[in-house]
């Protein structure tokens, strides 16, 4: 012990820690089955070890290809900055989500990131998982103590730390057995500050110095107690008091729990900085960019669509494409919940078909695969549970997913505003009351808090996954919700229409309901954004500077949703013949409206724009006409030149149309009503501007990844639907834009 630097209040406490360590070393159990740790400085459950292994090897977690949570890692790195822990009240790392969203997996990643972080790496850091579920949950006497007061809770945390240390030598059951048999001796040795003592024991047992950094990863805090007088917010108060102590300056806390209400209750009573790690859906990352190790984990029904070698051999007939769409639609309906994805992949593994041999003709294999898949799906369609497919019923059962009865109480209008208007996670009581509908909905697993900025994780949105959007649309009467609630339902309807669209369907030439589903998603999302934010700046949605993008514009509930019609900004030419004319009266009626509006024309092919929005300036006269051209392409083509070619409809005084030279009234109308056009290219995929002139002062580009920062509910769902649609189209296609 003389070689160990003394950092406790007295050498007596260090001697007590050493004595407890000796006591643990002396405890034995017959036939131990030790828990093998994959990292020498981490003590966690077997599940945690599997998660760490999957992260390191880019493999799979319980059969689901690993998602490395890069956004959460950015927040974690911010949490590790020295200034986050310089004050008396040290920072707290938190993540919160509904059941099955990957909270426990992220805690395993946090432990790995901690012990490998450059800031503490030289000090031999250690990380210990403490959970109130799974292998340290109820079911054994030592962990069944009813937690009704702080000392008992802290003893429960300390016991779980000691359990992790013993499990390496005695196995999980052996560790719990000896702690149960020696419960009173261990409690006496832990003393009045049990967690601090357990941390010191962990340092001694794991061969770390007395000042080595320690991360306590506290998982499933919501299950620690059912007592209303000792809620998770009380527990967090006790845990944070521990790390604020001068004796524990090198102890860090990462906490996960179910709902935001407990954290809001804690935060409104504390001036502590909380770093929020986001838990967005794992789609489409579950399939995008999978490597060989992850391909092996996928069921053959999905692997055939993702493996480029196999996908190229699949037939592209309409019946075959419909089968691919049916399989991938299940994945979209999972909502990206890792546990729902796991349930779905387990179900899809029931379909068995051999991989092709090295000498087998891939075309023959592809036709046989489709025939077998068709027969299996035909049999499965008859297995309906509660009027939903067997796949959906299995996914719902694995996470206890909300039912229509659970959403009947939801304040859809308030929830819709929190889904599109950025807000600070409640830090004072008045903020908690303003966002009470969101906090209440999070308790039922209907939504969660998604950060919108890596640098200040307090700011974010309410995120509603696809299954919840479907529930809301089915359960809520649209006549009883406000403007934002109706816009949210429009978003849900547009997503459903896009997801159900046949993969071979062309986007040109259709009506608003049939032919332009992706444009409908963009129009509905824009309507929701404008209604949910009273003050709007275009730079917020496209991350662009300049006068036009930083000018305050008027949004709010009174933004009109213009019914579908032929757009007045292009010549009316339904038969594509000469003699076309503009509907000047309709164009003037739109441009002269005193308030804001959004228009999604029913016209099938709009070269100049697909979605339009009129936005009055907040100060002064005039307005902005936002002209959005939407590209949901699956193959590369020169979309930038195509987009810029549409400017002529709003700038050129004359237009060449077939054999006619037509006078274009639109530029004059824009000047007459003091309307400034702004041209926005909205692409499902990131836009490559290489080889093109720089963006003009009135131009901007947006993609679905950018959209995550101003409307994550729509962005993640649309990104999933678009990617899954792209893989279910087979290897063929029609042309660069629609193929």
C-alpha cells in the first residue's frame, strides 16, 4: 500500500478499502464461471462486452449491424473537455429514450470511449457498468432491496460495483451468491460513503492508481425504485453530489433512463450542465455501408438486396420489385428502434435460402430466390395478428410499443410544435410547464429528445418515430387539432404515401396524391416548420449566410396550405402543344397575399420548381418567394444544372415554348409586388457542387442530413424510406432521374 498515492481523507480509509478488497479476494464459490472481459479496464455485463466487441470489429449487436453513434460520440468528447468539470457542479452525461432505442448499447460505447479518450488515457482510466435491469436487476436477494431512501440507494450502487469486480473471478451467479451470503459484512466494510469506498476498491482490484479516472455508467435508472418519494431525480441528486465531492474529482457519471420527465425534474432544481447524447433511429445505417462481417448477420431476404453481387442478379420485373418493397417496408415500419429491428431480423431469418455457390449461375439463383421469397411471403400474409402483419406484431411485442389508447391523451398540437421548433431542454420550472405535453408523451415512449447541435446539446427537438406517427394519424381526429397538428398529420400521410408507392412508379405525370410522393414530404415538412416557428430565417433550414438567408420572416399558425392546382408560374400546357399561356390572375393572387403560404402544385412536371412558399418579411415591406426543386434521385446525374435551368421561368422576359416565343409575365409580377425569389435545391442525397459555379446569393441546397437539424422527425423517416426504396428497385432503372 505504501506505493499507492494517498488521495483519500485519511490513510484509515485507504486501509479500509484495502481490507474490503482483501475480503472480496477471500470470498469463493464452487465451480466459478468467470465473466470474461474484452477490455482490461472495463467491467461490464456479458451484453456490454458483446457491444464493445461489435463496435471494435464493426460487427453486429445481437444480430443487428452495429451503429457507432457518431453524433453521440461528439457530445461525449465535449463532455470530456476540462472546462465541463472545472466548476463545483460538474457536468453530467445523459441519454434518454423509449424502450428498445439502444440506451444500454450506448452505455457500453461510453465506457469504451472513456478508457480510450486521449485526455485520460495516460492515467489508466477504468469504467464500470451499474445497471438496475438485466443481470443486476431483481431476482436475487442482494439486488432486491426496496430503495426508498438515499443511503439504501447508494449501497445498492456500491454492491453493483463490487458485483462487477467479483464476476471476473467468480462469474455472475457466483458473485451474487457470495455478496448475498456476506451482505452484512460487506455493508459494514463499505461504511458511510459506500460508493466512494467501492470506487477505491475497484481501483485497487483493477491495478489502477488511487487517482485514476473512473466512469460510472449507470443504466436503467428508472427501474431502481418504484417509490414515488424517491424518484430517479432524487437518485441523480445523490449521484451528482458524489462526483462534486473533492474526494471524487476523477469520478465521471453517465446516466441513462426512460423518460425525459425525471431528467427535467432534476434539471429544473439544478444548475448543473447536462450533456445530452442523442439516440436517433439506426435506419438507414442498419443497411447502408455494411461490410462483410455485418452482411453475415443479415437474413438472406435483406442480404440479397444489400450485397451488390447478389443484388445485380435479382430480376427487375414488377412482381419482383413489389416483393423487395414489401420486405424493406417492414424495416421502415420498425422506426429504427434497435430492439424492433432485432425482432424483425429474427423474424426474417425464418426465411431460409442458400447463398449461391462459386460455380452457380447468379441469374438462375436470383430467379429461384424470388420464387422462394414470393411463396414464403404469401404464406406469411395470412398470419395476421390484431389486423396487422405478423412482423409488426412481433416488433410491437418486443418493446411494449404504445397502442392507440396510449396516444388518445396526447396534445398533438403542442407535440407537433416541439417536433419542429427548436427548444432548450427544460432548465427552469416555467420551461418544464411550457413543454409538459412533450415530457408527458416521453414517459409513454411516444417521443424523445434529439439534440440539434453537437456543440450545445441542450438545444433540440421532440422526435417522433414512424410507428408513433402512424398511431397518431389513426387515433387523432384532425378536426380537433390545430394548424401544427394538421401539418404533422400531413407529414405522416406523405411519408406513408412515399413508402407505399410502387418502386417502379415514375414521379412524372401524376397527381398530387399519386405521382409526387417525395415532393409531398418536402411540402408537408415545410408547412409544419413554418407554422411551428413564429419567426423564420431561411438560413436555419439550409445552413447558409447572406442577407436573404438571415432576413427575419413571418411564420406562425396562419401560414396557409394552398390546395393543389396547376402552378401559375409556368405556362399552362396540359397537351404539350403550342399556344400555352400563363394564368396571370392566379399568379397575382398568390403573390399579393398578405400572409404566408405553401403551395404544392398538382402539375406533374415542373422544371422551375416543385414546392413554393410565400413568406412576408417581419420588418418592412415585401416578401420572399421560396422556389424549391425536389430531387429524390437514386443515380447520379447533373441535378445542379437541371435546377439552375429553371431560373429562367422567373427571370427571362420571354420563353421559347415549342414553336412559340411567349412573353413571360412572372418577372414583372415579382417586381410589382416587391417579391424576391430564392431558389432552393432539396435533394434526398448530398449535393456535389464540384465543377459548378459557386452558389449565387439567392441560391441554397438542402439534403435530408441537413434537415435533421431543423426537423428530425421528418428527416430520419424520409431518409429511411428513400434509402430502402433505392435498394428495393433492383439493379435496373429507367433514366438518371427516376431509375
